[in-house]
């Protein structure tokens, strides 16, 4: 009987820059912020007048 050698799974993880929660998905790790915090950050920027809305923002 052949012995199987299991390799450990390695994942990149990071902390969200806004809430310090764990980020697991590759996109969130690369961005440095989770999807919920990113949406809240965009809403706060819009409320402050920093970011203007585009057609794609309105449709979503």
C-alpha cells in the first residue's frame, strides 16, 4: 500500500485596513479591504462629496 503525502495548503491572508477583520479572498487581500468595508467607504466618500457617481454606480 502506497503512503500518500498530503501537502499543507497555503493561503495569503491579511487584515482589512478599515475594520481589521481577516481577509481571505485574493481580491480583498490585494485591495487591502473587504467588500463590505469597501462599500461603506465608497458611501462615506460620496456623502462627503469626494467621489462623483457614474452611470455604473447608479445602475448597481
